[in-house]
């Protein structure tokens, strides 16, 4: 159970969850479930073009439905558990029931990825309590990095295993923090540095993961490398060397 968390919104957390789930499923052939745990401002289903989802995590948390009924198949092979978009569906929902709600997924799927709300509110803490491992995602700017320092302190207090930091939307500007600087501040390794890539925004407009829309784009290659790292697989990003190898193998 992997939680993807951030200190601030807008750093690419939901986009990362959608793309990690997709590539782990369709490329690495894993059984994957991704869950939108940001019930107050849910976006995961929208990012994937899921507009009609009558059974959501909200109803599962209320005890009205089983988790299996809230899972929707995506064309990449992963399953998606969306949260409701309706304000009325927040009534009576206790997100602190999340851990008990999703525990029946253990042993039934290879990987569960929880898309957390940003910050350290009730929804985010519920994700931390429910997951075994956590990925922290940030942009290369001081305010965002300061927030994940606080997150890491809470993660340590809860005894959760931090997998490392994902540095997102890197554009190599001089005013951005470098990976080494982030590692020094957070005291965790930067395990992926995903470049700012216009194909990500294009894929969001098309409601499809960038790893399927443009699998050889700069962001897609980094996300695929990160996915491979999470499951201990070897992955060689497409490039001149790999094309030469493919030529001689054919």
C-alpha cells in the first residue's frame, strides 16, 4: 500500500498516481488499484475521463457499498476507485475509516496506490495511517520543499517507510533547487526527477495518462523509470543506444 503525498496542491500528485498506476499495469503487468482519497476535492476520476461513477469511495466509507463495487476498469488494465464529486456525498463520511475500508484489498492485488489530499489535514493523515510506504512529491521550490519536511517528520512519528522524494516539473532554471539541495533539506533521497513537459498538460486535456499518450516523452520516461524502481524491475529508457540495440536484434 503506497501513499502519494504532498505538502501543497498543484505539485502533480494526482497526475503521478494516474500515470504510475497506468504504467505499472499495462507495461509491467501488475494488478494495480488506485484510490482517490481526496474526498473533499476529488480529481482522480476526472483526470482519467471517468464522469459517471455511481458507486464511489464515499459510499464504501459509509458502509453502503463494498469496495469491489467502487472499482472501475481503465483501458490500461488498472482499477480506479474514485471519490464522489457531489458535495452532498460528504455528509456522514468519516475518512478515518479508510484503513479498515481498504484492508480487504490486501492479497487481492499486487499494488494499491492512495492519492492523498495535500497537507496534513484529516484526509492526508488518514492516508498516512492506511499506507505501508509513502512517496513524497514536490516541485523544486523552497515553499513546497519546506512542507514536505513537515510531512516527513509526521511520517517518521507514524513509523511509515518513506520511499523517497519525487521532484516534479523540473525545468533546469537557476532559481530552482537542485536534487542535492532537496535531499539535504528533507534528509531523504530524490528517487525521481520528472521534467516539466508540455505533453503532460496535453494528456490531461485528453483525459489519458501521458505514459500511454506519449510514452517516449521526457516525463513519461522518468515516470516509467520510477515505476520500475518501485517494483525492482530494470528499465532502459528509449534512446539512441536502445534503438541501436533493437536494430541489431531485428
